C-alpha cells in the first residue's frame, strides 16, 4: 500500500485553535512526512513561516464550514489564502444552491474561484451528508467541469463525515478525472485503509499522529 503519511492532510480546523497549536501541527507534519497541513485561511501565513523550505504543502479551507458566503467573498478569501502561502484550497460548495438544483450556479461559483487562483490545487467539498446520490453525481460533475482537481467528501462539521459508500460513489462518478479526499471522522488506521481501498487518494484527519503511531506499531 502507498505510504500512509504521504496521503494525509494533517488538519486543525477547530475555531479555538491557537498560534501555538498551528506551530505544533506544522512540526508534526514535518516529522511524520504528511502531505499537507490543512488550516483556516487566517493561519496560512503562520504555517508558511513555520514550514519554511519543507515539502509539506499548505491547504486552506474556503467558505468553511457551510459554504454559504457570497461568491465574491469566497474568491477574495481564496486569493488571500494563496497570497499568504496556501498551495491548495479546500472549497465548500454552496449547499443551498445544490439542494435547489441550480447546478449551473454551483459550477459557475467553483469556476470563478478556480479561475481566480490558477496556481493552486482545488478540492471541492460537496458535504455528502446533505446530498442524495443523484445530487452527489451532479456535484462531482459540476466540480470537474469547473476545473477542480479533487472532490472532498465532507467538512467534518456536518451530521456525518466520510462514508465508504460515498467514496465508492464518487470514484464511480468521477471516472478517474479527479482525486478523492475522504475527510470527517477518520481517526484510525483501519478507517484510513478502508477509505483508500474504496478509492480515496487523500485523507483529511486531525488524528494523523495517532494513525502514524498505529502504523509504526
């Protein structure tokens, strides 16, 4: 199996996270060789400074956790995050638009953010817990057509997080045209392995250190 650490986005998205917490997150990411840290936009500059020349990427969440900001606000937030050091953007879709069936508006918003941040990698959080299977397919289609590189299952702040069946559905819907990030409630090595076997190519978790301790036995 692919080295687990290289699939993990080491995440700290609690609203009460302090600067010291972010510094610790970055130190852990470097020590364990995680692919990225995932933080709020406010902390991107601090993470950039802390990681220095490290190969660890910086992912910033946009429109988090509900996705219901004005598109212009999301665009500004995304651009500022990139200017402050973010390599990747984890963008929450406007779930209200999705549930209203306005998929052209969903796609346009994603496209506008992608266009405004051409140097970044874009992971679109479709928050599967709120969508029907048909809506999950439409969300995947909209994200890919808008130019996004990844579909992400969840924010971790909804009623449920990563579900194996949803990962399998996203894999079937995307047909290899996008990576899949599983996130939300992933706390153990067994869960990581199950997500990877279902099709996930990246794992978002705040339990990265505990998982790596399991790996090392």
